[in-house]
C-alpha cells in the first residue's frame, strides 16, 4: 500500500472505466502476479470513483503522462496497460510497483511505496497530462 511521508495513505481518484478494466486485470493476474494484483486491488478498493467525464485532468489515470521526482531525480512516464508497456519508451505498466503507486495520485502528492527489491522509495508527482482520446 502507498503511504505519505507521515504514514497516512494518500487520497486517490479513479474513473469508473479505469476501475472496471483494472479490477478485471488484477483479478486475472492473481495467479501469476499475486503481490502486484493484490496491491492493485487494494488501491482500487480505497479509491474515490468518479464518472469518466468528470475525472480531473490532474489525476494519474490510464494513458496519463506523469512527471515525478524521486531522490534519484525526475522522470516522465506514461501509465499504460501491461500489453502496451515499453520501459525504453517511458511506457510503464500499471502492473508494476511504480505503476500501481502512481495510479490515482494528483499533482503535488507525495507517497512512499515498496519497490520490487523490498526497499521503500518516495516520490512526488510534479505534473500530470490527461490522456489523449484513445490513449486510456
């Protein structure tokens, strides 16, 4: 689960369309990627759901371009479904620790999350560009 520096869990917002598709994706991944699937389901269960047309442009949703900062520097990525992932192109799967950590956050939010190697990492979302039509 994602936490802020003070240990609280940040509020996240997810559109109904993303929620439905991601819940199905996580359910399908429970046998092959149980830890990631359970983390994604946990995030989806605590998210505030909004109508697709009312999803704020400032929240990270599927297809969003996100700039974030970690102690190692800044990075810009696009949050995508696993079949569209390409780390060399900056296309990060939602079924990765960083992808799940970013989902639903908004500009200015900071979180701490667990990396694949078990280390805790912190990041701050600097900017979010809403997905172009057809990218979500």
